[in-house]
């Protein structure tokens, strides 16, 4: 109302427009920024002090987004961008929460084949990719047991209805960068 009075705005529609615009600027934009910052903090990969592996260190510098590719029985490739959570206890294990009816779930059920790549860091060109992965669908009571053992999975979704957990166990990964030669990390 201060803006309406100060600028002498007359008319119901003009006043409504100014009040809506000011309300949008004061409420929506800051809340959107705070939500984005919360998601970045929520999904940040934690550095392990006891096992400071190169894979975990590189992953901690990248966004928590991967491109997951799967293949169907008729050899149709399906790729999707999705958020993940790294296991706190096993560097080479990533978790994804997804709807049970997605193509990625159907494809993994059919043949268990998956590959992934991360976004690359704009400054260093650092990224991780792998096509040597065991993928597993975890659902029902097994999902609840896995979530109890790895509570970091809860960061992916607040709603477990109609969702399953995809567990990706990486056996080897290629770590690339603009600044150094590519290296392969193998996990036992």
C-alpha cells in the first residue's frame, strides 16, 4: 500500500497490479532462491575424513545430477537426468529414488544394464562416467530395510509411495578433467 499511496495510483486494477507485483518481488523471488540454495545444500556430497578417495573428492565438487542411461530388450536406449545420493559408507554406491513405472526401472528389471555420467564442472572440466555398473531395483520391505541402513536415501524424496530405489554399484569409473589426463578408478 505504501507504493500505491506514494505514487498516487488510482483505480482498482492498477492498485491490484502494483500490489501483486510488489508481493511477487518480496515473497516469491527470495523463496525461490532459498529453495534452490536448500536443494544444493541438501544434495551436496559429503567429504569423508576417514576414506578420502579421489572418486569421492571429485564427486563432492560436482552437482548431484547424473545422466542415467538404460537399454530395453528391443535395444532402445533411454537416458534421463536425475538426482542421486552417494552412500555414506561405500564410495562406489549411488542411490536414486524414482517412480516404479518409469522406463529406467522397466529397463533395469529386464536386463540390469546401466551407464552414467555426471555434469562437468565449468572451470575444471571435471566429470565422472561409467558403463561398468551393477544396477538393482529395491522395493517393498527391502526398500525400507535399505533406507534404514542408509538414511541418506531419504534426502531424495519425502514420498515413498509408488517409488523404488535404484542402487547403482560402480565397479570402475573414468574421471576426466581439462587440467589432467583421464584416470580410471577401480573398486573391488
